[in-house]
């Protein structure tokens, strides 16, 4: 009897194992691809975040060239825009990246934004406080600008991080970004802002600006052919004075003095200008002022201010006029 060699059994269990390995391999590759896409999206989010800072940062750096002519509202607009942009930029790194290679990048960008934010806020507070008379605020200006300059250096470090091979490239490179004007150092800029903000006539200060805008009379003055102001024949007159507040702070109630001067007499009256908000105006009336037919007069009105005023040159006005003789 010839015995046949027994056939080896098929190892059927190998196929499911191989299939499982293939599936797992495919899932692994898909996961790797998903992580790569997420990493690229993350760095692209940082690039877009940085790009959103370019315009407000340019305006901030440009303060050095404009601070001598800008007023408080313009200054604060630049600062508010910069602070809002920095706050919004942090959304790009609000969540940690999935890729470990990007942890350092995210941390460095977050630190850069924080340092910039603190610096801008400290600097702006110092400028406003110094403009409003707080001498000790000079140090805040210096410290704030030093912090902003430190943020600029951190950003250069961020650009270096993006050059590493392990960090995927964004769609386009990160833009250059400087918060400190490249023509100045932080210390030099601080001295400039300290001088401007601390000057007596600084437009950055919170000051009222009361001004005499117009003086009219009843009977009304007219101009004769020689260019002189003349008034129809009268023995009494009234004067209306328009006073406005062109400053950026409320003006408390102040006295307005009128002097009606002739070769023979001087009539002095005082009326109160009520409190005026920025941009507001009022009319103050002086009544029953004595005049004589044919008389020559000058009428002067002066704001008798007891508070700081942005422009003392516009606090008064003087006019000369003649009262006509009655018709025969």
C-alpha cells in the first residue's frame, strides 16, 4: 500500500491578518496625511494673522512722524486699532497645534503678541497721562516702547522658526513686521514722545478750548464805504457774543467780561458762560448798554478763564464802531 504524502493545510488565517495590516497601514497613511494638512493649515492661519497686523503696525510705527501734529483723538484711534488687531491675531494660536513640530512656533507667536500688546498699552497710557499732567508717566512711555521693541525681536525669532525643515511652509512667506520705526531706536522714540506729550500746547492733552467766535449788536452794525463799522442812531444797544468749545474736554462755567469804551467813559459788564461740552456753543447777551449819538466806541469781550485752555489767543475780540447822528 502506497501511502500518499499528506498535503499541507492552507493557512487560511494569514489572509485576514494581511488584510487587517493593509487596512491599518492605509488608516495610518491617511492619519499622517490628515496631520500634514492640519499642520499646513495651522501655519497658514499664523501667516494670515500676521498679515492682518501689517497695516495697523505701520500706522503705529508712523506715530513718530505725526505725533507733533496729531490730536488726542487721532492718537487714540491708532492705538485702539493696534490693540484690537493684536487681540484678534491671538485667535490663530488660541488652540494648540496637533503637530509637535509646531508647538514652539505657536508658543513663540503667542509670546510675541503678548509682549507687543503689553508694550503698546503701557506706552499709550504713559503718553496720555503725561499729556494730562502726570510727570511720572515718562517712565511708562520708555518702558512701553522697550517692550514693543522686544516684541519686534521676538518676531524675528519667529521668522527663524519658520525656516526650520520640520515646520511646513505657509502658502506665502510671512511678511516683515516692525512696530518700532526703523529710523529710530526705542530710547530715542521715547524721548520724542515725552517732549511732545509734555509740552504746554500739546494737542494730545485733554483740554477745553473756549473761544469767542462772533460779536454782533442790536441795532446791527453795518460797514460804511470807508470800511468802518457804524450803528444807526441809538442811545441803547445790546451785544450778542457767541462762545464755543473747540477742545476735547468739557469747559466749566466761566465769566465773560465786556468793556464798552468811549473817550469819556468805560462801561464794564460781566456775564456767565455756562458749561460747554466739546463742540458745543452758546450765545451770551449784554443788554441796555448806553451809547450816544455821534459817539466813537470800542467794544471788547474777554473770557476770564480759571482753567487751562488749548488756545488762549482766541479768548477775546475787540471791535471799534461809530454811532450815527439821528437823521434831521
